């Protein structure tokens, strides 16, 4: 069963042999993990004894299996607002008749623990939802960008088709002009030929 700690208690374990940190209301003893930490020992020492939830989420993908595995290994307890058990235990220890209240104390502790767990679960859900939202947003952005690219490509293709059409039309116009010019020249040549022929005939007749 998880131990309950207050933030003050965690704060006492910030250097030396014991370095604890809090992430999502859970307490982790990272002392044995400093050297292995891929982000380096210093970064963990710097946040020793504090709630490093924000820094943790900034640096990790919490759903990644290697991260989850280490978290599970280093988990030593949960954060509670105040420790009721100690005050509750003392009077009950003095008064023999109130010994029966021990389970009540346990229940209060249990409730506090459950509340803390619930809080931590919600925090985790929120963090995961945030990550999911960010992923969704990224996907949407990518989709929008792809759509734009597609539209641009389509537009370019249309422009190219139009350009080719204009070129083809101009070519056709040029061909027609060339044809008219050529046939006019041919007619001219034929006419000259006929005139020449006629002159020759007339010359022959005169002889
Ligand atoms: C119990 C707490 C922590 C555990 C179990 C843990 C574990 C890990 C693991 C497994 C990785 C490798 C991640 C990967 O493969 O993508 C990592 C990377 C990293 N961690 Fe932590 N970490 C903890 C706390 C922190 C805190 C509080 C910080 C910052 C203040 C931090 C900063 C980093 C950084 C910057 C990296 C990236 C290193 C790199 O990619 O070169 N970590 N951590």
C-alpha cells in the first residue's frame, strides 16, 4: 500500500542520500536512478524535494513504456494535504478506550489516500487529454497543410494546362496563316505561269 506524505516531508528529501520528487501527487524516490536518468542526474537533483510535475511533462512522453516502467519502480507514496494519522494516533494511544478508533484513523487515512489517488488520476487524465488534444491539433494542422498543398498543385496543373492550350491555339493560328500565305503564293505563281504560257502562244501564232 502506498505511503502518504505531505509536501513538507518530501521537501526534506532534496539532496544527499535521499532525493524525492513529486509528479502528479505521487512521490518518487529517484536517489538510485540519478545516474541512469537519460536526462542526467543534475536535472533531477535540481528539482529534488519539490513538485516537478510541470518539468516532468515538459521533458517526457508519460505514456512511453520505458518512462512508465521507471516511474513504477521509483514510486514510494502519494501526497496528502495534511497528515491526520499522527494527531489521531496520539490521543487514541493514550486513551485505552479509544483504541477502537484505530480503524477510524485508518479509514481517514484511507480516504485521504483515495482522495489523493483520485486527484492524481484526474491529473493524469488531464495530462493525457492535453497530449491527445495537442496530437489532434497537430494532425489537423498537417491535414490543413496537405489540403493547401493539394490545392496549390491542382492550381499549378490547371495553369499549365491553360498555358499548353494557349500555345496549341497559337500554333494552330500560325499554321492557318502559313497555309493561307502558301496558297496565295501558289496561286500567284500559277497565274504568272499562265500569263507566260499565253505570251508564248501568242508569239508562236504571230510567227
Ligand atoms: C521520477 C521521475 C523521472 C523519471 C522516472 C524519468 C525518466 C526518464 C526517462 C525514462 C527518460 C528517457 C525518455 C525517452 O526514452 O524518451 C527521460 C528523459 C529525460 N528526462 Fe526524465 N525522468 C524523471 C524526471 C525528470 C524531471 C523532473 C526532469 C526535468 C526537470 C527530467 C528531464 C528529462 C530530460 C530533459 C530527458 C530527455 C533526455 C534526452 O532526450 O536527451 N526528467 N527521463
